[in-house]
């Protein structure tokens, strides 16, 4: 049995199936997905159906594109240029697929590893981050759906852009979601920026990658993340960043956690244009 963490798939079902062939995936193995499972690529519907059928073999954390799908499906956001979500929205099994997606996690902790789509704010240690993620998951996993719809009506927005333990209500929830699903860079004191998407060498003055903030409280753990395609593959003692730009003609990456062996399949450039 092996555990493979896989980067942002974004509806690239064919590449995902090729990657499973490459790693010789079998029924005893586990797949950890860093989120942005859907959107921009051509086959989000096929991918969601396949993952749902895999059931217990998959642990996924939600990315901004996954939350965007849920928001559009609930009527709280409009489809954006470049979105490829209509197949799911029109599917006869859409409710089952959206239910599966909504019941995934915001953060996954196992042993030395913490998996999150984007990042963790510098002041959050793993224990606190796990508790904060559970606050959001209690909305996501709400069975009668009402609390989740309320969350949707407050989810989008860039403020507040900094954590404060005294935050309450939807402002608190929004900071947690934004850090865990959208952040790439922040200031030394943890103020997030949501506009920068470029290469690490082009980060604006005063900001740094969230994982490079000195004294980051989660640095003893190994954080597995995606979201930042311009960063490319990073495998360090306490960081594994797996978004290798499948959407942009890059590759789809898996890492076998037991020995940190990397597996990659090249991707067709299916999307050029807007990113977020
Ligand atoms: Mn993302």
C-alpha cells in the first residue's frame, strides 16, 4: 500500500488516468488530492464521477475552483470566462456529485503531513489550523444544506485580509477559507495578497511566500499544497508544492509519500488565458 499526493487536476481526466497507470495504482493505495479538482480543463464531469466511485481511496481538500463550482451551483456566483463547469451543472447526477465534493475537507492532517490547497497563515500551528478548518467544514458538511447556503452568501470577498483570533462570524470563516484556498503570498505579519500569481522572483516588495515567513508556526510539519502553478514543483523537508501547471501545458504530478518519488505525465495545453 502506498499513498500518492497529486497536484491540481482541474478537470484533466485523461492526464489523471495516465498518471494512475504510471504509478500502477491498485486498490490498496490511497490518493491525496490537493484540490482544484474541477474547472478550466475539459472533463471535470468524468473526473468527479470517477473520484466519487473510488470513494475510500481518495482524500481531497477543496480548492478555490471547487468552492467556485459549489457557489455557482447554489446560485451565489456566476460562471466566469474560461469556466468549464456546465457539464456538471447539467448532469443528471449533479446533486450526488456536488454532495460528494461538498463533503471533502478543507485541511487533512496525517502524521507529519498537512494537506491544504493554498497555505497556512504564519501564526497558525497545525493544531489550530485543523480546528479552524473544522469550523468551515461544519458549514460544508451540514446535512440539511441550510448552513452551507448561508455560508455561500458570505463566502466571497478579500476582507479581512489578516487573521485575528477575535474575528467572529462570517468574517472569521472568510479569512480561514481565503488563506487555505487562495493565498500565495503574505507580509511578515500575515497580511494576505490575492492579486499576485506570478513567479517567486517577482513577488512585490514587502510580501513573501506564505511558507517562507520566518517563525511560521506550522514549520515542523510537511505541508502538501497546490494552487501556485508559477511556483512549479517544490519538494523540501517541510513543503511539497504540487501544482505543475497541467492547465498550461505543464504536467500533472504525483509524489509517493513513502519514498518521495515523483511521477509526472505531460499535459496538453487546454487552457490559455485567465487564472485565479
Ligand atoms: Mn487554486
